[in-house]
C-alpha cells in the first residue's frame, strides 16, 4: 500500500465505556496486519486532557512599538517578573493541557503478522473532588490566575499503537468516561 495506508488495523474492546475513579479498566486489543511488519513495540495508553486558560504577557520596551523584542512569553513556575520601563499587556489563550498520562507496553520489538489478540489492564486514576488526577500534572497556573475561568472537564482517551519505524504507525483511539 502507498505510504503505509491500509497496513492493518487495531481494535480496542472494552466491556463498558464508563469507569469510576480508581477502577480497573480491562480490555482486549485486536491487531490485524495485511502483511508482516517489523515494529518497535505495541502499546496502550490512557490520557486525560483538559481545556485550560493560559496567561501570556507581551512587554513593550520600545516606546510606541507595541512589540516585545523578546516575543510573547508564557508564565510558568520558573518565570520571573522584572521591573523595567515599558507597557505590559496580558493575553489569554485556551489550550488543551495533558493532566494525566499512563503508557503500558503490551509487546516488544519483533515482526508482527496476521491477527493477534492482547489483553490489558490499566487502573483509572484516583480523582480528587475537582476531578483532577491526584498524581497527574499539577496546575500551577491556577494558583497564579485567581480571576481566570475554571478549567473544563477532563477528556479521557484510550489509545493503542503499533510503532512501525520508517512507516506510519497503526493506531486506534477511543474516548471513555472516568468519574
């Protein structure tokens, strides 16, 4: 096939789509390849993304220019403010931020062929009252932005991938719910 399209497919089978905080997610991954493929690994991953407001500042150090010679900068944990002459403006962006990610390798480097079935188990993350993973990414910007909008709900996704070097990977993603 041209450019790796039609190389095969992956199916993710789950007994249900809705899970509770800390519950074990069990399922099967069905891999079907049209021809043998050497691959680095077969993996499954659980990730959670959330729309969050990110603050940026633009500084005008040249009077009347309206531009920051340093360019726009994101505020982060290591950002420092300095007292210098110029105008500052705040810009707000809404971005998808990864708040949780877990990957499990189901099989290693080898030649994959035909049809294969793999079972997997992944624990849904333990969520606190605000539906934020307790051991996920810490939202430092929330503390720095007392007047910002609250973050959106977490979008949970289960993804499977066969990592094929020099070609397109064989992938599948499904959305699940964790509450």
